[in-house]
């Protein structure tokens, strides 16, 4: 069997045999990380696109050099690492900078995720994607996609209360991402996260049981 990188476009379920690949999507403030942390405690491997994104821009890696060349030394923190807060501020207000960032990093992030998928085992692996797109199903051979959701108001309260964002900034970030209705159209199973953690975990357990993974 060749690596997953050579199998983009395969029918979901063909790759890795008995290893089911399930996507976990969720916007900012929805609680995707809470879900994936619970899955890890349950013993399932999780590949988080955010972690992969940090990895591919570590100092002197190709994406790090490309970002420095494209945006200048201002994008670097004093320790030489990419200043992620500065970069987020730049691309949030400059679409051309966002497009450059995506061109530089997306291919390397996808290749790293595929490589990690080639090296996991077990009945299922979960791939957490904050910016899930329909084509990710084929790229990563997903058999199912779960979506984690919260209302605008609940997500806003979390961003302001737990993450310490300014309310105006938090609103702008939420308004810039796809709506819940748009996200719901792209997933197979919805996980609404507006209650207690116990309720959230019970919903995850329900979905695991439905896949024979409980």
C-alpha cells in the first residue's frame, strides 16, 4: 500500500483498511478542542491541524523561510519563531496576505497530516480541522465528519470570558467564519456544545457507539 499522499481522491474507507478516519470540524469558540481532548483520554489518536500548522513553520523549515521571505523579519518573534499573534493580525485584515499564507502552508500541512495518518494504528483516528472543506473528505480518506457547534452568543462569551479577547475583535473573528448553517451542510454528525461537559461527552460517546467504537 502506498502512502496516503499518493491516494488523494480515494473512496473514503478504502485506505488503511480497518482504521476509520473521522474528521472533527469546528469554528472558533465551538469547543472542538474539548471534544478532541476527550477523545484522546478515551485512547483515540488525534491529529490536530492547528498543531501541524505550528510544526511546519518551526524555525528553518521550508514554510518558515517562505513566510519570512514573503512578510519580512517583522513576522518573527524575538526567539526567531513565527509570531503567530502578529501573523493572525496581519492576515485577518489583509486578504492578499492570507492568500500568501495559505499558498505557503496548506500544502505542507496536508502532507504532514497524511504522513501522520500513515503512522497511526487502532480502530479509528480523528483529524481535527478548524477550516474543514468538503474536499478534505477525499484528501484524507475520511469515512465520517463530525461538526462541533455553538451559537454565536455562546462562542462570543467563551472568546471574551475564557480567551480574553476584546469583544469587538471576537465578534469580527466569528463573523468572518462560515455560519453554523453553512458548516452543518458539510458534516455528517452535529455535536452541539452549549451545555455541560458531561452532556458534551455523552454526545461524543453516543457517536462513538454508533460507529462501533465505544
